[in-house]
């Protein structure tokens, strides 16, 4: 496309897609239309985004093309869809989101009218096709019993009426660039069966195919329901307070800085800070915590949480598009776009598999009669049977069905994984590298000791607080909080300068004050003693001379020991990466019985990750962890961490519980095991019935029943993951 051509981005919600092949079929068709580029679509989120050049196809023509393929397209009325993203810079992080979805157009064309999602199965077009074909088949059988002379034609009519919509969609898909579809095979097989006089089997095949369509649609609906349930956690309306009065507004219209009133029993409409009131807040819909937590003035609350006791007034801190629930939904939707290597392999495999099956079916039909091994009608029947049994529906759906179920199960338990590629990588984890502060520890350090080497303790603490007053680092905030609690007068600092991994300096009362780690401090007996106790020691220097030490301690999380033990039981090693000195690192790591690397700058953590070899998961929460999160095979951010960490990471522990690291690995391993089972079932049944079909042991209706049965078995097995629960 000419770079000078003006383009616009258009978005639709496409209903009726049951598998990745459906999305591939639409993509193939739309990419052939004039002016259309960068088509991004995923069947789970039902969102389509594309760029349309000026003078290209009309939006109405695009919708008509989608409709002709058997789907329903509605303009997307919300914000731009979040699922498809093609703007990853090359090398942004190690896990390439593969958007090359030229699947070879394998699979189904599924019809669904607008609004079908809200109807019972028998009210949908698919359901009506099942009822219609089933009724026709029964009527034909009734005719066979009552009027045997016309029964053959009754089965012919039942077949033709039932296969007509399937043949129409097969023809439309072929015109749009997808000739190898199950609809095309169904049409050929049903027509061929009528030609050789197998009308009863043809009618039954059409009916069983329709049943399989309904079952596959139900499986797709299950995956979508998890995302829909997340989005519905946030209430639709909110009570906003203005000038002493309240009025009801749309929650999506709330602006940062507004104050909302949340009554007992109401869901909190936005992420915010409590400005008045004290109440128990049930955060289980968001974080999974089973016990309500007390929230009072100054505390943070999440959209979707439930106020259980007393009225709260909350200042909105994040717009609707940026609140916790929206971020979770965005992560889950993006996850469905990041396909696992196994899934990509299956897609590549299916590109040549379908044409190969068609070729084999033709050979089975032609070669044996030509060499005198039987009559033409017998081998034509077996060739048609081979066409149906060779359809890779179960194989194609085996991986995405398991991935979708795992993502949904994980999201409900606060485990966010950005796609199948992450699940597959997490399952191969052999070493977990933990950041210390805020990850292995609570991230709430407290000042334990102030040692004055010159002047008084108050003077040392006062100057240290002056330097740290402008920092958001947990250690800095702890020093400022301690000085404030003692009522010390903290002077203003000027010309603050931060030195990553070393400390902060500022001009305070005409002197250059530095707070951080120094070589001189490391040799002081007082510092050695404090560090041996597992405390972090910062030196306070005035004009280059150490005047005192400030020691802080950040206690390990309560679940840290059990997490390390559980990982060891899974044959997964644990290592702590910290910028603290070796003595402090040794004290913390020794208490947790794990390995450690200390005195690491942010770039040193990257080197440490690479030195640990393959299969490394990095768990962190801070901005300085972002490089290590990107360098690891899998980067996992704590839910309480920074936005930078969450964006860089491949997943997140929403509940900020270390035990969820164990659960994440467990879920990923269970998913890969489930995928292995599905592929075995899909290929195993194909192998058995391919042989029996060629030998003439099984016929047409057994072939389609086996194909439908394999799809049902694979789907049902994948849905078992929805019930997976962590420890």
C-alpha cells in the first residue's frame, strides 16, 4: 500500500466464530478486499480491527463479506478493541506475538445471527439447523416405514435441504480464498453419497455435522463467558457527590478527582482512595482474598470490590479504561492473541494436511479400481469417507481450547498469563528468580536502628529524611515516615540526584548530603553487625564524610518459606536477586533456605538471569526489575507492582501472593498435559478410522460421528481446566 495513502482504523464485533480457523477464514477474505490491511481478529474476544485506505472497500461491503461467510458483524461501539495489537517494536521482549495467521483456511464456517449469544441453543440458527435436519431425517425414516417406495427420495430431499446452507457457505468461503473447509468436504461427501445411492447415510452425516457445530459453539461460549464475567464486576452506574448532593452517573463517565459515594452492599465503581469512612471491603472478585479487608481514609480500593459495612467516600484515581478490572480484561484479551508454539505448529501442520487428505482421498478413489482391486462405486464411497474422517477439526481446536480454558481458570484465581506462549514457557520453568524488596519481602521496610558517628541520632535521621523526601522508593519512604513519627523538623532538599543502585544526594542546609551504600560504610563494625542481622544499611554522608547509619528491615512475606519449599518439591530451584549487600542477602536467603545473588545493579540482574541458563522465571515488582523481567524466559510481575513492571512482564500475580507462583507453574503444567492428551485423542482417532475407512470397515456416518466425537472429547477435556484450582 502507498505510504502516502490516508488510512483509518475500523472496529467490529464479529459473532459466530467458534475457533481460530473461523478467524483465519475472515482474515483471508478481508485481506483480499481493496484498501484493507493489518487485519487483526481473535475468535475468543470476537473483536475485529483493520486499517482501510481512502478509496478502498466500503465498510458496508466488509460487513457483507463477513455475513456471506456465515458470521454477524456489528460496528464496535466501545473504545478501540484491545485484543489485537500489532505495534510491538522488534525486540521489545523475548516473546514474539505471532500474528502470521495464514492457517491454510482449515476448519468450519459457522453461522450466527446477531443476538444469537443471548438466545437458548434451539433459538439460534445453528440450533435450528440441528432441529431442522433432525426432523427431516426422522420424517425420511417414517417415510421408509410407511411408504418404502418413496423413502429413498425422502432421504435425498432431507440431505439436499440440510446440506444447502452448508454448501452455500462453502462456496462463499472458496470465493473468498478458503477452498479447503469442512463445509466443502461435507458438500462433496454428501453429494457423492447421493450419487452412489447412500442417501440414508448422507442425511445422517448432515445431521451429525449440525450437532457438532452446536457443541463447538457451546465450547467457544464458555471461553468468552470468563472475559464477560470479569467486565461485569464493575457496576454500570455510580453515585457522584457534588456540592453536598449526590447524583447517579454512568460509571464509565467518571473522571479522575471526582468523589463517589459507595453504600454498604454496593460495588466500588472505580479505582480510588478512601477520603472518608471506614468499612470492610470484599476484594475477592478482584484479588481472590476470601476475607474482607478494612479500608479507611487514605487507603486504596479497587473497582469491582464490594463495600460490606459502612458508607465510603472515594476519590477516583483512575479512569474507567485504566482501572484494575479493565487492565485485567485487557491482559486476558491480549493473552488470546499470543499463541503457543504448539498451536502455531498445529496451524502450520494443517496448511498442508487438508490438501494432502484430499489428495489421498482421490488416490483411494482412483487407484484401486484402476489396478483391478474392486469396483468404482465401492472405492468412491471409501474415498468420500476418507474425506470426512480426515477433517482436522479436533486437532485444530485441541490447543486453543485448552489455552482458553487455562486463561479463564487462571484469571478467576488472580493468575494472569499473556497467552499460550507464556503458558508453554512457564510449564518449562526450572528456576525462579525472585526480586527481594516487595516480592520476597512485604515491601514495607521499617527503620530499626539509627547510629550516629558524628552528632546526634536525630540529626542523622533528619538529614537523611530531607534527602529521601522526594523519593517513592520503599526504603526512602520508611526513613521519612520514621522521622515524621518522631516529630523531627525535616529541612527542604535541593538539587536531588539519584544514582541507580547506589543512593541519592541533595543539597540540604548548604551541605551536600548523600544517603545510600558506600565502600567506607561496608567496613564499619556497626554496619557489619546490622547487616548480619538481615538489615539493609544506608550510610549518611555530609560533604563526603560519614556521619551516621540508618538500618531498615523488610520482613519476608508469610508465604515465602512455603513457596520456596513447594517449588523445591516441583524440582524447581529458587534464587533471590537483590541490590543489597552480600551479608543482608545471605541473612534473608538463609532464613528461606534458598540461593541468592547480592549487590546487583539493574543491569547486573539481567546478567544474573542469563547466567542461570534456560527455563528461568523472574518475579519482581519494581521499575528496576523491568529489564530482568524482559530478559527472563518468563517475567511475572506482582499485582501490587508498578505499571512498567506489569507492561514488561509476561504475566502477573494479581493477589500479590508468592504461593501463586507455584499455582501458575502448576496450572501451566496441567495445561500442557491437557494439550498432549487432546492431540493424542485427535490424532489417535484419525489414525484408527483412516485405516478402517480405507479397508471398508467403517462408513460415512461412522466417519462424521468419529470426527464429531473427537471434537466433543477434545473440547470436554479442555473444559476440565476451568475447574482447576491452585493450592
